[in-house]
C-alpha cells in the first residue's frame, strides 16, 4: 500500500474502507435516531398511562331515567278538584289553577309520569370533591293507573302498578301511589311512594320547546339549564371547573378540577319561563334531568318523595309560593351597609398597617374579617388556617386592644369557623394553654368514625382533620356552644361559616352512614350557627355567611356566598361565572348572596404561569358585586401572588369609590328587600329571557351590566321597558314599551349602571356622582 501511495496508483481498498465507515456511521445515526424515537414513544406511552391513571372519573355518572308508557284503566279518566287545583286524567295528567298562566303540571302524552328503579351507588371523595357513579340493576318504567279517588280530607289519591322487563318474566309488579293536596294557597303538595324492592323514584313533567328552566342552587352552567343533568349533591365545586388548561393540570396534580355539575350549594327549587315550578322537598340525593327536549324528569334515591308545585302568574310569584315552605332570608344587619368588609390577615401589626392603607385611601370600612385569627399554616395550596377554633395570641398579640380600637372607630371584627377539627392544631393550642377541641370532641364521641370505629381523619390538602358529627344533636349543641364561647367570645360580631358540604360518604355517624346525610348536612351546620348566635347574644345584630347549602338554606341561612371562584375572568369558574351563579340562586329563592371580591383561588401553573388576579380584575369584580347585600374582599389562598387593595394605595382608592357607590345603593337595597337577580325574574318580558344573561338587576329600578372581559372599555346592556339613566353621563336610554339594547362607555372604575328615570334611586346616585366629582 505504501508503494501504491508513492507511485500515485489508485486506492480501491481505501475507497472501500471509507464507504464502509460511512455506512456504519449511517447505521449508528439510524440506531441513535430509532433509540430517540423509541424513548419519545415510551415517554409518550408512559405519560399517557400516567395521565389516564391520574385523571379522575366524571364527577357525576348517573344512569339515564327509564322511559315507559302510561295505561289508564277503564273508568279512571276524568276530572277532580283538589282545593283550587283542577286535576284532569286522560292519556296524560294535567293540573291547572286559576292563578297560573299555564298548566302547573302536565305530563307528556301517553308517557308514564311515575317510574321506579333499583340502583347501586359508588362514591369517591377527593379533597371533598365527591364523585358519584350510579347504575340501575332493575327498572319499572311502564305505569298502570287503575284507581283515582278523593279521600275524606279532599286529597286526590292515585295508585296502580309499575311493570318492567322482569314482570314479563313472572316477577311481581311494583305498586305505586300518589297523593295530591293543596298545602297552602297556590301550592299543590305531591307525595309519591313506590314499593320495595324499588329504591329510585321518578316523576316526570312536560316542558314546551324553548321553555327555559332556572334555579337548582348555585349553578354556573348558565341561566337556562335545559340540556343539563342537575345533581343535587352538595360538594366541593373544584378548581377551574372545565376551564383549560387549568382543569387538566389540576386533575393531574390533585384530581380536584370539578365541573359545571359540581357545586357547594344546591336547591330543589326551580322555575320555568312559563312560571311553572316543581320542587323536590326532601333530603335524599336527587337529580333533575333536563336533557330531553320535551320533559323534566326528577330522580330521587328513595322509595318516597315529596314535591311542591306552585301556581302563579309570574316566575317571581311562583318563587314566593315556594318560599313559604323553603324559607326566605332576612337582610343582613344595618351595619354591613356602611362600608367594605375587608378580608385581612397577617397578625396584629400587619392588620393595623393594612387598615391604615384603606383608610388613607378613603375606603369606608364596616368591618374587618380576620380569618387567620386562629393562626396560619402554609401548604402546597397556599396559606391555610389552624383548624382549632380559638384565638392564637401569638399570631394576634394584643387582640383585645385591637378589637377595642376598631370598635371605637365603628369597625366590627369578624372571624372564621368550620365544622372540622385538626389534631395538630388542637395540640398546638393546648401547648399555649388553650382548648384542644379535637381531643374534646373525640373524648365525647362527637367525631365521625371510619369503618373500624376510629376517628375518621380526612385529607385537607396539606393536613388532616376530623368532622364533627352533625347527625348527633348533642354534638351540634356542643359545637354551637364552642362557637359562642370561642369564635364569638373574642369580641366578634360574626364569622364565615365555611365548608359543611357533607361528611365523607363512607363516614360512620350517630345517625347512619355519611352518604345518607349529605344533602341535609349544610342545613344542620346553618342551624348550629344560628344557635351559636343565640347563645352569644348576637341573634339580632350578628352576621354569619355560609358557603354550602341545600334547599332549606333559603331560610336557614341569612347570608350565603358564591363559592371559591378562580382569580380569572372565565365563565367556568372566574368572574363571569358569578353572574350565572347569582342568577341561578335568585331563581332558587335565594337573593341574600354575595361573593369574594377578586376571587379566592390562585394557582401556580408550570409553563403557563400563575393564575392570579391583577388590579383590573379586582376592580371589575368589585363593580360586578355592587348590587349584592354585602361588599366583602378576600386576600385569597396565595396573598403574595395576587393584587391586594390593602397593600396598594392606588388600588385602594379605586375600591374606595366603588365602596361609596355600594353605600349609596343601600336605601335601594332596603326598598328592593332582596339582592341581585336576572332581569327576567323582575320583569318577565320574553325578550329578556335569553338576552340579559350577563347582567343583574336590583329591584325594578336598577340594572347593572358588569364588564366581565379583560381589557374591555365598553359594556353592552339590555334594558327592560322604561327610560333608564346612565349614572355617569346622565344620558337616558330605552323606551316605555320595549326592551332596548345599548352599548356604553365603561372604563375601569365606572361600571355600566343604570337607574330608572325619575325614581328615588336616580336622585340618590346623581347626588353620589356629583359628590365624587366634587
């Protein structure tokens, strides 16, 4: 080879070696490439498996209600009078009343209006977000009506049998009965029963095409809930509730995103565009299926159910009828109307500093709400509290002096409590010489137990806690006394009564198993707090607000709040969602409701960055809260990540203007005797039913079209018939006999607020605007 080089001869072997090396390099690169692809594929597969394992089941997975036909025995068809109600039986059931604009209850032609089933439910509980899966083992959808008679009391009793697939194979039919009675003027009471082995009962009502259905508690899916399956199960609402990518990432991390079908506060009360209202009155788990295009189907997990049917000319009048049994809330005490309830925390010195910022900015204060009066703990979710309901004097040295100083300035102090207790917080309190409430309750047998008979400690996202057994009347009285002595006893004029959506489904209680007490749990908690106010001497002047609720919360709780919204603009769980929730609560007969100005939940997202409020969102949220019965801020779960008016003089000044506007609206709130509502409830003109879903009305004379989009400087408003004055410009819009749509300027700090021309509130707000402009 050396000779060939010297002679300049060809080098075929060298070329051959070079080609072979290049081939080997290509093969190596190919193998490396294939290895990388393999790693990526494996990573994707592993990631997909991880996601599949981490993502939770649907929040609500219920079997479809069975459908069947109605057979009416010979001689049963006819007409009966039940008080003022006329009941007609033919190929369908129809109930009419002279006060109603439509039949108060009618059933689809030829379709069964009572059905039965036997099911099996499975619950999972992730940080309080209870998921339910139910399947029917058997159903009896075919209804035979073979008897109708008036009993001596004047009630109409219908009865017969229900058949299903099993009856065609020789199994016995299921007997059913229905009692209809006039329970009060304008109210038809309906009691239905089915015989064992059925443990699911169905009641059907016909709906017209396009007949909107509203209510069912704190629903955020929209004003009209047609097309939805509404599960009446109080539970954590979740974080994000379908907003992406937030919900996906929350479910990966904690399976806690929830959805539009999860809510803290449920109600059986609802009303349609035609002023029809069929409400479930019991405490069993239930749902309303609004997905069919011609009917509403109630499902109740019991062999017995009671309903109330209202007869009225307007939706608002129908809600008055339902309120006679569900209850109605009283307005908050007068002192809440004098200014902002400022949610602050951080200890004595820090609270004084924050109050100073607010006062220097001209923010009127009615109260300070110090949720961390019990001490704080830091978790991965943010700042949380010590769940032992007595004062942490290390966090708040000189507490009594602070309360006295604030009282001298006309500022109340509010605190916080919930119906659970953590062992570590109790132990820490004992070390400081205070009460260990967890140990006390455990010793008295007042805590929920697990299946082994031991205290049931549940995950609270960074710590564990046990639930006081509210099914035990002695435990309720003990807890009410604790709240009176400890929570109110530190000089508080009220408190937030948090949580209480229900015990863990598998909890062993004095009264049975947790899932059987879920629906009534929030109302029991509200009764505990009412009793605590009585014991503390605050029955007339105290203010307590609740998150969870059931149907009877309309009367059991004088104040409810909208839940823990995310600090963003979304319709799923942010600012925009509060409008739909407020409207749905109003259609449930609940108007004394308010929210956390600025939202509560802030989340640090990998790659996508923080979900946390800025100044604009705080101000727009405050604008959207102007018609609520109280005006209250919350620092949120991650205070350092979110805009805080009490730490920013300019932001505090903007909040000050809106707080003074809230105070100026006080006389109108008193005249309206309620809170914000969908305009259709106040003036049921058909044009308002579907186009005023992003605005709120206070009584007949105030309309608010809040800005719920980031960066927007104008607002679209739908004005009911009449002449409406824009408070900032004085310009008059509208027409006496028609709905009017307008677009107005709405810079940050000047919400699109309209008052009916020539009214008292128009004069009051004109004086307010003039005063602000000096």
